């Protein structure tokens, strides 16, 4: 593949750098009309936080509780305030236990998951037999990582004449546009006019409208996909049933050794992509897609209406919409490396966006519970709630239970025993002790699966990482409740670490992270 030149350009140099178009230009596909993106049903869009029924329920439920409390205090009617407090504790404890059992079962099932594993011989195909592939790369203020990104995209093992790489750049992003070098085919620069909402899915939809490929993949600015990943995806699509409309590659971090935060982040990704998603794949449960390296059949993506431009985790939402259509997502053994967040503030901005998007997705797909159940079935509907909803809610509840634990350690049972009838006391204690042990074990198992052996002992301190998650969760909730911040896309700063191996620990120098195994 022709590699891009890397001389620095002036502010308007992108005008001369290979094909450059604006979103308003007439898009063509092979000289014919542009592909048409289906219309996304407003009921499946996060444009509104709640529909009428959800808004009525959100107002009615607390009103009923308040009226019940007033009736009890004034007339002695109905349950006491203590009963309501015990009921709330019992409900949250049940949610903890359900999420714990589900996650454990999924991870145990991952060990025998038959994910798509392809060897080098299986993907050696003549260039002429390979279909056109479109690569969408949304960029915003990414000048620092642009040279490395272009190098890795240029290194993709795919014939240039069958490749379309679109760099999707906001019109007012002078920083990224100025950093663009001269580009040769198959690179195209697509300029996105500034208009709300200013989100990654909106840019991806603009690119999708111009896509010429039979298959489409999304990469982020800091991504380093394996060179043969596109060939593997093509081979997977050709050997899988047509109902499989997406294959998800695995993500891992190339800088796990930068500091404590990156070790925990890398372990979390290892457990998520190498264990959790594989388990969901094995049981054919809805898979919330990762934000990058998800490969699609273009016609299916168009039929789905592309991405929801108002959802800040458009990838996870799309995975659920695929499942609701009766289509499948499969996991593929191919790795894309990313840069792990090494600064706490930057990490919280990124994580709060993810949690906000998970809440958006959960609310969107619970607007019509019976319809969701008919489309997914009982098991997959429960899996959706246990993947997208309950874990987020328990993250919000964590500080309250931590405070109760501290109160118990300081004062004994004097102040907390009233909230915990015997059954829920035992369940809560089991959730705390066994649950924390299992979650630490799962993070350790992820490290072992990925070859991150020196990070295993770091997992003993991972409860501190969960505390950061709760901070991010409350930030996400506050943003979700503010209309002006509901669809705000908080950028993640990349390029914070210079070299992949610069911070590798001495006992990891001779260890290469193991590629995921089927």
C-alpha cells in the first residue's frame, strides 16, 4: 500500500492532500448514486432521554413513595419508612447478586467459546477476489497521534485499489487539518460541517453515506490494528451465515505498564474482550460492541439506519439493535492495540461518557419492554438488563454500601442492623465478600489470558479502581440529567505516552502479551 508522506502542512494544506470533500458534496459510489441510510426510528434514538411512559413512571414512582410515607407518618397507614429503606436495600442487593452470578457464568463460559480463529493460510486470498472495504476514521483534535495513525492504516495488508480510508474531520478542527500531510489513495479526507450534536456517530454516518465498500470498519485515532485484520474479517463474513452482520475484533492496550491506572485499565479490557464478550458470543447473547474495530456488512448497517447520532456509546447501542433485528455479532481473534489512559482526569472524562452512553442505551431499549421481550426472548432480554443496566446502577450504589460498611466497622451493628433483615444481611455479606473476590479473580484471569503476568498482583488494589468508576458514574448521571450536557461528547486526549515499551516492568521485558486464544 502507498504510504503517506509525513511533512508538516500549513493550515490550508489539506486542500491539496489527496481527495478532500465536505459532507454537503454529492456522494457517489462507483459513479452511481450514494448508498441510502435507512431512517432510524425515533423510538430507538437517544435524542430524548425518556418517552412519555418513562417520564410518567419516573414522576409517579417517587410520588407514590412520598405519599405512602406521609400517610404512615400522619395516620399510621401503610409501610413504615424503615420498611421502604429495607426494601431499597433488598432490591439493590438482589441486583448485585444477579449481576454477579450472570458475569461469573458468562466468564466461565468463555473458556470453551468457539470464537472465530483464523490462521495465516486461511486468509491468503488473491487481490482480485477481495471486495472493496471502507475504513471510517473519525478524528477531532488528534494532531498528536495523526502520523502514527496514518502509518498503521497505510500498513494494512489489503490491496489499495479495493480500499477506501476516510478521515472524518470537523470543519473547524484547524489543529488536525493543519497536521495532515500529502495523502495518496486510498486515503480520503471528508470534512464534517459543524452542527449539533457534535458526536462521533454523526461523523461516522456522514462517512457511511459515502462508503463504497461491501464491508465497513471503524477505527479510532490511536488504533493500531493488526495488518491482516481486514482480510480476516472478509474471510469470516464469507464463511459465516448471512445473519452475522458484524464481527468484533479484540482490543488491548500497548502501554499497560505506564502506571497503576493503565495496568488496571488493561486488565479490565482483557477481562472484557477476552472473557466477557467471548462468553456472550458463546451463548449468543446481545453483544455491546466496542467503539472500534467492529466490522460490518455495509448493507445491514445501512438498513439499521447507521449509528444513533445522539448516543455517546453508539457502538453498544448498535450491538443491541442488531440483536433486536434477529441478526448476530461474533467475536474474531484479531487484535487492535490502543493507548490506555494514563491520567486520572482524562480517564474519568472517558469513562463518564461510556457510562452515560450505557444509561442512554438502557433507557432507549426499555421504552417498550414487551416489544423488547418479543424481539429478544426471555434469556436475551435478561442478559441485556444484566449487561447494560444493573451493573451501571450498582456502580452508582457502591458509595452508599461502602459508607455502610465503614459505619459497621466503626460502630458495629448498632446503626446498620435495622436496614438488613437476616436474609438480606447474609446475601449482602456474600455479595461483598464472594463478589469482590470473584471480580478480582476475573481481572486476574484476564491478565493471564492476555499475558499481562506482572499486572496480576496489581489486581489486589483494584477496589480503588472501582471507586474511580463510581466517581465517573455520578458525573455521567449529572450530565445525563442536564439537557445541555446530555449529548456532549467529552474528548479523550491521546498521545500521552511516547513509546509502547518505555514503561515496561523489568519482569515483563521478555513477555509479549499473548494474543487471544479460542
